[in-house]
């Protein structure tokens, strides 16, 4: 997994792993988190033409992937944040994303 480090590659990988086959379906999932965008922005993310910079947006993207079992560890979550130039998840974000320690893979601890 460490060989994939660009946001666009990670976004596509985790989206497909989450069984979200289309960018339109991803848009619907993101809208349920309170973020509404034209589907074309997701295409730009996936092609590497743009990277989201809003921290709350990135945390919502992580939440979607975690809820669907695509991201299973804090290490994976941090890798996606790092790829967008956002460092690591804060303690508050970790509590939001992984409400119980059982949800965090042992390799992230």
C-alpha cells in the first residue's frame, strides 16, 4: 500500500474498495455528509488535476471510506491526509472517525 502515495491514486483506490462504482454515487455519499459538489470536481481529484484542501471535507471523505470498510486503519487514514498535504488526524478527528478502538486496525497502534 505504501507505494501508492498520490491523492488521486489513493482516492480512486479507496472509492473503488468502498464499492462506490461511480463518481456520481460518491457525490451522493458526500452530500449526506453536508458537502455538495458538481461531479466534475471528483473527476479532477481522481485525475490528479486538483486536490481538496478543506480539512473538514477531507475528514468527511475519510468517514465515508471508513464507514464502508474501505479504510480500516489510522495508518491508511493518515496516508490519505498526507497525500493532500494535511498531515495526520488529530485526536478529535480520530474519535470522530474511529469511535471505538475496536475499529482501528492493530497495525495503526
